[in-house]
C-alpha cells in the first residue's frame, strides 16, 4: 500500500512527487522507460514554473544549469535580415522575481528534480509499465468508516477490507527482476504523457486534432567550434523550409536543432537522420554539411492539440500531457503540466493527512480544466501568428512570446475555492458584485466562448471569464489588488526579527497555507489562527508598514530564518516518521519597508477607504487579512474584522485545527458528483 502512485517521471510527475514527499506523504513514482530519458524536448520553465521550482528548493540549481533566453537572429536566403530580443524590455519587478523563461535541457531539469526527490528517500522506479487499474465503485462513506472504526475488534476485518476495496490496484507488466506485479494505492496520478496508459485504461477520451502537415524534426547536434555565434538563437526561414539552431546551455559545441523535414517525391516527411540534418543545414544556412559533426536524440514533432474529457476518474487523476497537449508555440506544454502538479499536490496532501474533506480534490479538475482549455486556445493562436510571421522576411519565433506565456497571470477566479467577495465594502471594491461566489457561476456578461480543439464550443465556455476580467488580462491596479483566485504577488520585505532582506514568496515557501495580516486590526485574527492551527499546515505572517509601531514582538512571531529552519526540521521529522511532526512554525513578521507589499495587495487603498468610512476611528479594527493557498494563489481577502470568513475558509482547507483534526484519510472519497454547480458547468457546458 502507498498513499499516492505517480505514473510517469517527466517534469510533471517529478514535481508532484517532490511536493508530496516533502509533506510526509508516502509516494512512489514509476516510469516505463528502462533508463531516464534524455530527449531533445522542452527548452525550459517559464516565470510561473520558476516560482514553483523555487518553492520546491531547486530554482537555484535550475538557473545554474541553464541560461537566460537569447536574442534571435533571423535569416532569409542565408543572409541575416533581422534581430529580435523579446525580453529586452522586461526586468524583475517587486511582485515577480522572474521576468522571463529560462533555457535548460529537459533531461537536466528532470535530473535536478530526481536528486531533490532522492533527498526525501524516494527514487524513480524505472522499467515499470502500468497495464491495469482497478478501483471499486462502492467505497464506504466517511460516516460508515468511522462507525466501523468504533465497532470494536470484531469489526476490524470488515471495514478495513471495505476501505482496501476502495483503493486503486495497479498492475504492472511482468518484471523479470521479481518486483511485485501489483500494488495498492490510495490515489494514482497519470503523468505519463500524451500516449498515457493511465488515461487509456480509464477509458477517458482525448479529443482534438493532429496536424499531419505541420511537422518538425528535432535533435541535439554538435557543430564545429566557432561555426556560429553561441550568443544568439539562429533562425533561417525560407519559402521551402526552415532551420533553427539554439545553443544548449552548459555545452561547448552542442545545439538544439529544429527544422522543417526533408520530403519524398510525394511530399511526405522523411524520418530524421544525421545525414538529413547535414543536408538541411547546408541548404538553408550555407554552412557546409560537415560542420554538423554529431546528431542524436532525433525525433519528429507533429502539431498535436488535444484535451482529456475529464481530469479525474474516482481515485485516479491525469496531469500534464496525459490530460492535455498543446501546440509548441509559447513553450507552455511542460509548464502547464508543472502547474497542474503544484495545484494537485497540496490538495492530496491535506486530504491524506485527514485535515481536509475529500471533496477538496474535486477542485483540481474545476480549476485546471479551464486553464488547459485556455492554454490550447493560446498556443494555437500563437502558432498561427508565428506561421504567419515567418512567411515574411524578418519574422521569427519571437511572435510566439507574449505576456500570457509567462504563466504569471493564470488564476482561478471562477473556482469554488475563490471565496465570496460580496461582503466587502462596495466603495473599496466597485467590481465586487460581479465576482463569482464560491458556489455560483460568473456573471454571464463577463464570459467568452472557448473553442475545443475539435471546433465545437468547449464545455467550460459558460464558466470562464474573458480577458477583460480574467487574471491574464489587464494588470490589476494598486487600488484593487489581487482578487480571490489570482496568483499571490511577491514583494521584497525585511525580516522583522533579524533585519535581513526577504520576500513574501520566501514566506510562502513550503507546504503550508499562509495568512497575511496587514494593519493593526489583523493581530487578533492572526493570534486566533496560531491558537487554532499552531503549525498544522497553516502559518501566519504579520506585514508591518515602515512607519508602523511594532511594539513588542507578538507571541507566535518569529524570524523568517527561524521559520524556515523549523520547517525543514519538521519536514525531516515527517519523512522519518517521528512523532510531533505535524507541528510547524506558527508565524513570522516582516516589514514592508518600501511599501511594495501594500501596493501589490491593495491594502493601502483598503486602509484609506476604511478611514474615509470612519474605520480608522476604532484604530484596532483597521487592516486586511489575505489567505494565500499553498500553491501561492489568493484564497480569501477580507477586512481584518471579518474573522468569521477567515475561520470558515481555513476550516475548509485544513479542518478545525490541531485540537480536532480528523484521522488521516483511510476510508473513501465522496462521489465526484457531490460538487458545487461549477463542475457541472465545466463538464456539461
């Protein structure tokens, strides 16, 4: 028995396994490949994925293993005609430390993640092909399981047998090493790519299209030294084809090679070969074919745009390419999978720890299916724009890059986890009345039609906000701040105890929800959270304005450094099974010395609005509470005197606290059909 079996050890599966392992969840990860794959694929994480990798503690290694994206030099008829740097105008900002994607070989990223996972004592089990999945449709209810648990020793066999029947039995192909042919898992997550065995075994449809005429050959090649300037991404686009060469970071003579394929007399694409690459190189670039001294990891890429009908079947989930595949433009395929994993990991962790109701898992599909649908639209549109651009001299891959491809704007305002804003003061939040509450569909005046890859309206067409109100649209103003469901902004701060510089995303780091308190009125709520939860999955952080009187350091506050060290110790405790491991750092305090946090979260505007309404007269009631989910999305943003909303929201995510937590999940999940109206809207349209 294991808590979670992850099938597929690409970036999606490895991120999920790392996130679960650091939570103390018993996780195993298998891959059908006999050895770690070393293929020429995705070029690296975008800014949002870098934030996730930073949270997992591997961003520094990823940055060291790669390089910043390079300026592009574009050619026509072998002559350079234009140069472009899509990132020239971007720079890190207070609310986003990463402003651009990072070039790193996918196999190197996977290597870094495997090393991180091994640090938790979990290793990828290679050469293990899943050939069967069985799960019982008749899982006992939570009430039945609890009743059985209290029925005395004579009842132990019955309820436990029923509970085991509700698990997933996973069967593997015959293993000559003598490992078990099957295992049981409480949950299974298929991260096994576009040809997912898990998805096929579940019978989940994968509708969409494959463009047989849009073909590219790829590989890793070596060129003679000084053949090309390694400070540029070289792109030749001609009437009869293309060649693109990007330096592989960390290699002296290695390049990523992409090209339109050679074709036979009938116009059919030929399989890639080293000699074929040499002919393409000579034809389009004018370099001698012999300048290409080695070619390996050759593959053919076809534009494939597909999405699964659903992302969950009982106790089995789909993530990454197993759930959706996208056009290559914009580089969002791997990144969307990493973000799937980060959304699902904390939810599985809370349910398996017994703190959250199993219905929390329904929000994975509720949130990620519309994002996948939108990403299909975005990448397909970027591909069309790029194909149009390269028909003209000077056009190139820079046409695929927009602010949308950073991933920083993706949010879940429509989610049932995006708490109701209708109780907020309308003068402070003039759009509050149009925001969807936790159990209602968004106002139809703010919706747009999403097209499924088949051309039919996508089932989430009635539930997804347009770019006018979606987080990927116009940037939020300082007076508004993030809404529930939006990505939680970063901000540079000063550790209140040590005076050292830190950032809010460092405060958020680790497998916990964070409750931010702005203003003196937030102190009572933060104290209540500490008293209720201690460190059981929830931390608090008091954000002081530069000119705010701190007085004595409040009970429960500690430096971010102390908090981080304590969190790492408790992570080791959880992994090694030591008692008391669930306790965590209760809270910290930071000083918003330059006002970046207040600007990012709109709390300065909130304070002014409260003051104009007479709120400042009471003094102690002035402030704002922001609940930030473990995946760095805002769950709730309320005035500091609304302790009830904070209490109810945390109860949904983390139960009633360490004094009354449920036992770890050992029985069943409730039917996926017992879900707020949003899921029906997403599934049925």
